[in-house]
C-alpha cells in the first residue's frame, strides 16, 4: 500500500470538513466555560433539540431551501432561548457551588432531555430526506453536504470572532473571561453578560444543529455521538481557550477520518481517545494554556 494516495488525500480533506463542524461545537462550549466558568455536559443535547426542530419543520412545511433556511433561523433562535433557560433555571442557582454540583446538574439535564425526546419521538432515526450530491474533484469524492456545513461553520466562527474583537459587547465578554472579579468591582452587570453568553452559546448549538441535520439522522441519543468528542476537544485545546479548541478540533477530526480509512470508525475513535489520554499526561492544561 503506498504511503500517500488519492484515498488518503480524500480522507484528509473530509477530515478538514468534519473539523469545521467540530470546531463550531467546541467554540460554543468553550465560550460558555470561558465566561461563566461552567461546563455544560448537556451542550450536545441542545444540538439534538435543534435538529428535531428543523426535522419537524421540514416534515410539516416541506424540504425546499426557503423552508429549510426559515426553519434554521427559527431553530437557532429557539436553541438560543434554550441556552438562556438552562442558565436561568439550572446554572444560576448553583453558580457559586462546587464544580461537581454544576457537572451533576448539567449531567442530569442531559439524561432528562434524552428521555424526554425518547418519550416524545421514540428512538427512531429520522432524516430530512435531502438528496445532496457527491462531488468528484480530482478523483476524490466529497460530500456536498459536508462542504456546505464546513462553509457555514467557518462563517459562524468568523462572525463570533468579529463580535468578540470588534464590538463593545465582545470586549466586555473577553474582559469578564479574563477576570470576572475585577469586572464586578468596576460595576459591570455580570448576570446580564452571562445571559448573553448563554444565548450566543445556544445560538451556536442551533447553527451546529442545522449543519449536522444535513449529514446525520436525528435521534434522542445523537448527543452521545458528538458530546464526548466535543468535550474532549475543549479539554485538549485548553478549557476556555477558543484558539486551542479550534486547533484541537482539526487534529481530532484527522484521527477520525484517517483512522476510519485504514481501519474502522470505531478504531478511529479509540485512536483519538488514546491520543487524548497521552496528551493529558504530556500537557494536562491543554495544547494552548488559557
């Protein structure tokens, strides 16, 4: 077997496309941790909720592109509201308690949302029914859905970057992520910023829901597919470090894509987890320290 062939190049390209969506997921979770200092274990379950919203909207109204875009906008807005509700109802009352309480609370929310979705929709796998083409580029077969998802993820990440670096709100968010105690002493309304951050994090989860709906079936346990890998990416990059999470997402996506080419997707995930464990011994604070 040659060391480098067209199939390996195709796997690398597909890994890059997958990395864009994983980076978007990690970006939302890292934003929430960086500002509020809480890890939402149930973050991927918000994505699952957004996928169901998009699915049922297209089932009721059709799968035309205007309907899909309209349903996506509504889903992003509703998942952003879900993010605010999670903060108000679950996180805010226990914000000053030990981290283990916050992990248990969001972990309980994870099981509640999975069970609630199973009760409402059953455990069936549901698909939007969109038949997007497979592109043939220089002998490589690339999914148009994955390419479209990568482009939308990049636009979403660029939008968040400009929000954080070019606006007064973004400056306040970055400042409170650096030193929340000083921000309180300066009279900044941290509770308001927490709500805004939760809404932005929820909105990113809603955007990820759209991008994943183009590629995957939705079911109550879809969060178990992306939740652990997203959390692992955030830890590998350095919790709260958005650039580190961005880099880690593309590293892990290459393990998954290339490992899936030569072995199987199950073995590829095992390889990714082994790499993660080794890196935790070598750099326990993540690739880029916060």
